[in-house]
C-alpha cells in the first residue's frame, strides 16, 4: 500500500519545495486538488494550454519521485447545483477535470454528489437521487472515454440522504459500472456515527477504490491527524487488510500552520509514520 497525502505540503511550502519535502518524508503519491476549485483559472485555459499546464505539473511531480494517485474533482462551497444552468456549468468543468485527471497519469477522480437543495436540508430525497443518477450517468460516458474511474465520496452532512456510507454505496451500485467506484472519507464517516472499519468491510474490495484519511471529534469535519479523534484506527487497518485493499493510504490532513517551523519536520515525520502504521508498513 503506497503512502500518499493531499496538498498540504504544496500550499504551505509552495509547489516545488512542497514536493521535495514530501519525497524527503517518504511519501510516494499525491492526492492533487488543483482541479477542485471551479474558479481556478485553469478551467478558462484553451485546450492546448490546459494540456500543457497539466503535463508540466505531472512531469514536475514525477521528477520528484512521486505519482498522482488521485485527483479531486470540482467542488463549490456552499453547494451551487440548484438550477439547470448551475448543473450544466459544473458538468462542463467536471468533464474538463476528468480529461485533466488522465493527463495527470491517474485513473482516480474523486467527486461529491450534486446538491440541488443545499447540504442542510432534504426537500426531496428521491428527486436528488434521480438528478444524481442522470448527472453521473452522463459524466460516466466522459470517464469511460478517458479511461478514468469516478470515485463517489461519502459526505459529512447529516441532513443529506445520500451522505452516509450505505447510501453512497447504494448509489455506486445503482450506477453499476467498473468506472464508478467509491472513495471512503474516514472523517465524514465519524460525523455520521459509523465505525470506519465497519465501513471498509461494508464497501468491500470490489467497490472501495480510494481513501481520504483523517480524524475528528465526531461532530466537525476538522481533518485532524489520525489517533487524535474518535476514529478506531486499529480496526480500520485490520479491515483494509481483510479486504486486501490495493489503493493508497492517502491522508487528507496536514500539520497545523501554527506549529513553529523548527518543529515542523518532526511533526511531519510523525504524521508519515502514523500513515505507515495504519497501512501495515515499516518506516
């Protein structure tokens, strides 16, 4: 199991220096969120410029001895999916991001459901389900054409009918395609009160494609370091071994910015070692 992390190193140290520090700590792969922000200027680039920028980004990542294990697709906060125009705009950017995912050298494209009613209420769960089926059924065609796997992520919104691991898995099974799998977010699990080991076993090897690994207090999506919140990491590690999970142990957390620079290397190494422990690897 490779050890990966989201872009905390890149946002804190800068792209080039962050990659060097990731490699020095031992990380082998990156969960790249460049394509998550729908306001990112890369989405207004010409196709040729889009390809050039992402190809150059991939080369620098790989030149540092790291691969992109997964990308995160377009996401807006607060959700903006209420109108047909909103959904059309998001579909166009998701389609571009799928092409970008292939250019980055990975098959794994992580995405959230569309939320036409927002995230704090559920006016019509059946309608939301049908909208998502229609939206992702069409997006699946783009993914297949680019040899990309859409990874549908469980969410932390307790009022959202599609947020839980069981409902997310039901949706993935309803799509019924080898190009449509699941991303398990451990912190989101904790907020909805589900044990993360049980979640791994429920999803199983056939559907569990990627991970977002982080902890919290069971109430807030705080992206804490593992072993600092309510998640049962020993059972999670056991469950991953039981299903023979073949993806990467991808952290979606980072050392807090308030940690002094002279203490950061030690804290960063400790975080890497925690990921190794969960993955059953020595360091």
